[in-house]
C-alpha cells in the first residue's frame, strides 16, 4: 500500500507537469492521462483531492484542541478552570475567554503540540494555538465536541 502511494505521488508529479498542456485540462484530462499511464483515474483523483484539499488532522491534535473546547464550555457555564495538575487557574482581569482557556492548560500545549521553539516563550504562542484551534474547530466541530464531552 505504501509503495503504491509513493508511485501514485510520482504519477501526480508527472500529471502536474503534463497537465500544463492543453489536451489534459480538468478532471477529464486527469482521467485521460491516468489511462495513458496505466493507472486508475479514480486513484489519481483521490490522491490529488487528499493531497490538495482534504488534509486530515492527527487524532492527537483533535484531543489536544478538544481541551480548549472543554475549557471554553466551562467558562461559558461560569465554572473555574483547573490545569492538568488539578490546580485552580484564576482569570486575569480583561483576559479573553480563548486566552484563558489556553493558559489553563498551557503545559499540555507546550509539551504535546508541535510548535516552533521561539514561540514557547513568545506571546505569539497563544495566537498560534488560537488560530490552529479555530481552524480545526471550523473544519471538524463534531469530532472536537465529542472528545471535549468525554474529557470531563
């Protein structure tokens, strides 16, 4: 299966190069070119779709960002937050909900989420985690909500 995936990725590279010609435009061109190369056009289209448009997050990412969702739900219900060690985390004056939700489990993110080394001490770290959470939650709300409800 892995070898087939590598071979199909090489085929995709060839397709990108050949698709520049006018006779191979659109999905019909992909189908025609795949047939000429001896591959199933469905496999080639599937890999093109997965590579370009539909990148799935790892389950670990879903779990990590479901913690933020759980914290946001607790904040909206008026409950206080605790860190991963069980210590109470107090809200700072004027702090946004998302910032407070991330700060409550900051050690979890710094230990488990792949981030650039410079962001671990930089205030932009919160921004990067927030943007990643918003992006994942926009694309996979059902999965994140399901995991957040199981964390409690």
